[in-house]
C-alpha cells in the first residue's frame, strides 16, 4: 500500500444540508430568471411573426425556439416588469396602432407615387419620458412597425431614440412627428408603465391643461 494514500473525509450532515440548500437556491434563481426573461421571449416571438407577417403556429414555434436560443446564447440583461398592465388601455392602444399603420401606409404610398426621389427625409433624436429598457424596446418596435420611420439607434444613457423619418420638410413637420411619438409613448405608459411613470405622465398632462386654460383666459 502506498504511504501517500489520501483518505477522503465523508461529508458531514451540515455540509450536505448546505449543499442541498445551495442547489435549491440556484434552482430558484434559474426559475426566477426564466420568469423575468419570459416576457422578452414572448415579445420577440410576436416581433418575429410581425416581421414575417406570418402568425401561423409553425412560424411562431420556430420564432420561440430562436428566441430561447438568443436568450441562452447572448445572456441578455433581465427585463424588469413594471408590475401593472391595463387591459382597457391595451385595447385602445391596439386599435390606435392599427389605425396608424393604415394611415402611414397610405401616406407612404402617396409620397412614393407623387414625389418619389424628391421627398425629404430626416434623422431625429427624441427623448423619452421613461428610462426603462422595456419601455424603450416596446416603443422602438412599435415605431419600426409603423411605415415611414424606423429606429436607427438607442442611447440608453439619455433614453433617446434616433429615428430615420420619411417626408420631413421643416420644423413644423419635425415637431408634429415628435409629438406623435410622445403620444405613443404616453399610451404605452398607460398600458404597462410603472406607477411612478403613470403619476409623472398625469402630472405633465395636468400641467399642460392648466397652461392651455390660462392661455385661453388671457385671450381678449
């Protein structure tokens, strides 16, 4: 027998208990991470179907597999939910979104037929109210799906979206488009923004209404 034989000390009950607790804790963290990343995964599946314009079961299943592969491979930061979701405002937002898609499609078709290459475009930076990644992602995808504009860059440090916009002929057009984007963001905040964001939005709207009322009173 070798004199350098090593004896393996059996694990103590306390060590076995600690190891079991650590394994359970790791399992809970994996489940929690999956639940946190699930909304992002489902959102990517919806975007996949919208990009292909195919919401069949087979295409959505393939998009789900791709989404799982992306999340597992690139280790995306978890998307934290706000903790609230308003069904009524979600229905209103869906109807408004469909109307904007139809309106923008008609506008783009008219611009292409009437003016063609003479149309003027612009790259615009728009500051968001929200600083949450979920809101920036949702707003960016909504704007990209509406014809006539798409997001070219997102500055997370300042919550600024940079968009390439079709048919911008002056400051008035730029300001109108900027206000339209802020209205879309406000609608998203009403749907799934945090309570703090919703309170700030209501305070902003109340202040704007008060300023409008004071301006009306000053008119002769």
